[in-house]
């Protein structure tokens, strides 16, 4: 009888441990809480409730997929994830139930707790990264373009920058048109670029004006001279990592086309001067393998990623695997050693982590 009671106690303890960890079958799943709002429809209550449940399940899958998307993932990879994962929600949910459901104004609120197959989602995204031709660095491109004293919204300079950098492993994203305030104090602009996932920001300032013909000379052609100054800054530490400047003339019978030619040529030449420096900055970061144990939930995993995101020394982080409550990251950081990276993490977030092991390129932390 005592033996039977002992086995029951052990079984209950094991079951309690499993519930505490929220780990699914064979460590492949994770319980996730998600919510949804759908239009209230009193004429089709059953279908409305089902729609709300499905929308909440999709939100749960999207939450898991989002933690595997690296900051350097391309738009094409994100679309692939949408096609293979979030559009097929049911295939990534093992089981679950509705925690709450009620009318909220003219909408129907649903909150579910479902087991999402984290391992399967992670493997799909990892394969999409491997299948990509190149893992590109995101660079936001901004500019101020002036013809005489007038601002131009044609973005000829931006197009020239895209042309100059088209064969580089960058993902160039169209940014805002700049003002003089942006050029005088670019810090808010850089902060915004970082929030949008850009690792670097290109800030171009170009101005073109007509050249006066020499006395006594007549020509059907108009000549414009453009001066371009372009800077590339890191969104992590605000440092200027590349600069380019050039002056080029444009010639055409039509004044507007002459101005356009001068701007395009000057910006393309200035952007080409930055390629080597940008590549050097991209490749300057050291690679580290970081394992964080005892994560337990998707919400806590997101908290860890937010910590990595806020550290200015970390250029990029990529969640490669999440299984049995352990998260495996590949981190690129402007830090010389694993000891230094660990020290910076603990110095700022010592209430969150304890150190389990350190080597030059490998770190094991326990998340408290």
C-alpha cells in the first residue's frame, strides 16, 4: 500500500512539474495565451464564437512565429513564414481551450490558452533562413534633395543610392525625407530607424543648382551641378561608420532632367564610396552562442529578446532553437569575448540572470 502511495505522490510531483514548465509532448510545444476581437453578430452566435476562437489561435501562432524572426530577416522570409505558418494555424496547435469569451461593445472578445508546436515553427523559420540567398542587413535610406532653394520630392538621390548598393548584401528600406532639423540633430531619426528594425541608416543631403554659361557662349543645353554628402550611422551606438561626398554635373536641354541627372550622378558616386566601410562595419561584430535556461514561457522568452534588443553592443540576435524551456541564440556583438558580453548582461540585468558557464564564444545563463 505504501509503495502505491509513493508512486502516486511521485506521479503527482512529475505532473506538477510538467504543468509548471508548460512544456508540451516531447518538449515540442508551449502553452500560449492569446486574445482576439471579432465583430459581434447576434444572428450567428455559433459561427461568431468559432471565428473568435480561430482568430485567437492564429494570434497565438503569430506570437510564437514572431520570436523566431531575426531583425535581419528579409521581407521575403517574413512572407514565407506567413505562407507556411500563420496561414495554417490548425497544423501548429496540439490542444487548448477558451479561457474567456464575452461581448465587448460591438465586438466579441476571446482569450484562449493553446499549446503551440514551437519546435515545428522554429524549424520552418530556420530552414527559410538557410534557403535565403543571403541574410541581409537592413539599412534605412533617407534623404533631403533640393533643386535651387526648393525641396524635391522625386527621390532621385534615393534611387541612385539603391543603384550603387544593389549588388551588396543589404536590404535597403525606403525612409523619410529629411528636414534641416534631422540633419542638425539626427538622434531621433536614428532611434526611429532602430525601432523599425534597421541596423544602419543612410542620411543623404544633396543640392543642385544651374551653372551660368560663360559670356558669349550660347547652347541649347542646360547644366546643373549637384553636391552630395551622405553619411551612414549605426542605429545601436549612433556612430558614423561611413561617409561619401561628390560633385557631379548634369547636362540636358530640359532643365528638370539636367537637375535630375546631376543629383543621380552625385549620389551614386558618393554612395559607392561607402561600400567598403559599410561592409567592414557589418563584419566587425563577433559571433556568440548564448543558451538561456529556465525560460518556461513565450512571454518570458520575449522579455529576454527585449533585453538583447536594448543592449547597444548587440548588433543582431537570432533565436535558433527553443526546446524543453531552453532558448538557443546566435548573437552578433561588438564585444571581444564571452566574458565581456556576460559581464555587460549581468551588470545591467543581474536580477534576471545567473551565470552557469562561460567560454570565449559560448555562454550559458539561467533566467530567474
